[in-house]
C-alpha cells in the first residue's frame, strides 16, 4: 500500500498525458442508483480498514529496519510521538500504543485483538467499496492494494507457487513444493 501510494502520486503528476489518454480511452458508463447512505458507510469502513493496514505495513517496515540495523525501537512510544508532534495526529495512534503495551513482541498490528475486531467489522464494506470502484472505473489503488495485502496476510496458502514455477522455468531459480517440508528447493527441466 505504501508503494502504491507513491505510484499514485507519480501518476497524478502526469496530468498532460492523462488528459491525452482520456481522449482515446473510455471507462464504464455506469450511473449509480443504489443507497447512498450505505455506500458512504462502506467507504467509511473501507478507509478505516485501509488505514489499519497502512499502519500495520509501516510498523512491519520499522520492525524489519530495527532487525537489520540493530535498533531498539519503542513502537508504542513512536505512535505517541507521531500523535504529539507530527502531521499524523490521530486518536487511533493510542490503540497502536495499547497493542504494543499488551504484546511488545507482536509481529503485525493485524494480530492485535482490537485491530482484528475493527477489520472484522469493516471488511465487508471494504470489499464492496473496492468492487464498486472497479466496476465504475474509479482508481483507488492504495485501498485495493491494502485489501490485497490483507487477503494475502490472512491466507496460509498463496498462489506464489505459480510465480516460483515461472521463475524456475525462465531462470532455474528453483521452487518449493507444498507437499514437501519448507526450505527444500526443487528445479524442473521444463522443456
């Protein structure tokens, strides 16, 4: 989601090209006829869930950097610093501090009970919002990316096996098999 946000800013800067492209490409011609109040509620839920994921990803990056550079970070304290002296002044940051107070070794904020309950109550509206945006041709790349991250994170098995097979086919990079122990690598002569 963080990377997708950067890409969106780049695409936004290409105004002249986007104007040119808008003259040769059209999108869906749908007219909304649904319940506006329900859609607004879904958008609220989608924004809230995507916000949780953005912090989860950000804290994962901080954690990985701390491991790499041997930093001793106070993750709850970081949330409070952001709350007090930064553009990010959300009350929501207290919940991040609470998560780290409850479990200083938590691997991901999505594993915290508070954030799990919020994701559970928001995920259906999140999905409806992303689906509707796609159907209407409205780009919401950060929000859809956050949903994809969540869906990937919540699944014990991902379609990465296909990617590994493709990499092995093109460059003999090897792959793991789901019917064998993790860490065992295989290569196939695909010809």
